[in-house]
């Protein structure tokens, strides 16, 4: 099983990104099983929150929060503790250069502004994650977007995913 933790602030779309990843994984050729769910305290915009995505070729029985994910995605740089997870990789919305090779920093805000015309970074970070995770292609994410988001949002978000995937893949080389 692959575990992904999404960390952001209420209103940034972390749970939407978690759902998009789950839909992309389960609807892809070859299928799979996915579980996406949020965890938050006070339900208000701007409050720190987490969302989780579990991906597996087998049915998922474990419905607990993820303590140490294979991937941890930080939509807000101020929530990043400064270190990669114990046994995984981190993707951070930041213009800083990482000191640890397990950390991928990406100017998601800049990509979102260009692709979406807004600072919403959730699908940008989703595209960057796809470059790292394996088993989920950009085309799979297109299917996820088309099954989760309103049609009027499809093209811009697909563009954001592709731009982020390209930027992340370039950084990884």
C-alpha cells in the first residue's frame, strides 16, 4: 500500500487533491483500490488540516489516519516542519532549494497563478506527486479530474497538473 498525507489549511483543497488521487488510481487501466479522507479540527478556512490517500492493488481494510506516509505533501510552506518524513519523501510548496534529496520543493504558487489564474495549489501539488509516486500517470489524473471536479474546471486543472509534473520531473533529473 502507498500512503499519502496531504497537509494544508482549510480552503486550500487538500481533501480535493486526496480524492483526485484516489479517483485517478482506482479508475486507471488495471484499476486498484483507493481510500481518501480528511482530518481536521475547527472547521474554518485557514485552519491547519490533513487529508489522507491510501492506494493499494488489494482491498483496503485499514481506515486509520496515516502516521508516517510514504509521501507527505505540504500545500502551505509554513506547515512544513523542515524535515522529510522518517521513511518517505516530502513535496513542499516553496521556492527554497531543499538540503535533503528526499524533499522536493516546487513553486506551486507560481505554477497555479500561471495555469489557473489563482493561488489554488492543490492540483499543482498533485501533478508534482505523480512525477514521484509512480503508478499514476498524468492521463490517469485527467480521468480523476473529470470524475471529481466540475467540467468548467477541467482544462485549467489538467494544465496545472501537466506543468507541475514537468517541473517536478525536471527537478528530479
